């Protein structure tokens, strides 16, 4: 196993320990984030392992969320309903109106700053 492969293996192990936190894993192994993302882009097997760890971390966090929901933690209940209960109407929506309560008409103008800087 060459040095790069050893580093990739070490990064995978560090990601498992850090629940997928890239900066922490890179610091533990002594690899730059740029190198990590280059490997992620170029090495499909490495990328697959990283994705697996991300899913494991998400599963862990979801389990903690559900524990807090079961305990009646209001913030977690609201968060869950806003993210997973949208189809049932658990969303926040802002309506912007004028002083008289009538809808405002907005005009959005996109400015190309690069072209403006050249002029």
C-alpha cells in the first residue's frame, strides 16, 4: 500500500471518529482539505466510503433528534415538522404587503458587476 492509500485509509478512519467532520479528520491525519476534496472528486471508491460515513453520521444525528422529540423537546419537534411535515402544512411562509395590506409589486434587477467594472 503506497503512502497516498495509507493516508486515504487514515482519513476514512478519522472521518468515522469525527462523525464525518472533514476539517477535524484532515487535521488528525495531517492532510489538507484541498487534497481531501481532490481525492473525493477523483477516486470513486474513496468517495463511496465518505458518503457511507456521511449517512452513518446523519443516522446518528436523526436518532438523537428522535430521542429529543420523544422527550418533548419543543425545538426539535418544530424543526422536524418544518422539515419533514411540509406536505401537511407545517411550514412558515412570509407575506410581504404594503401599509394598506395590499400586495407589493417587486422588480428584481440583476446587475452584472464584472461588466459594470469594465465600463
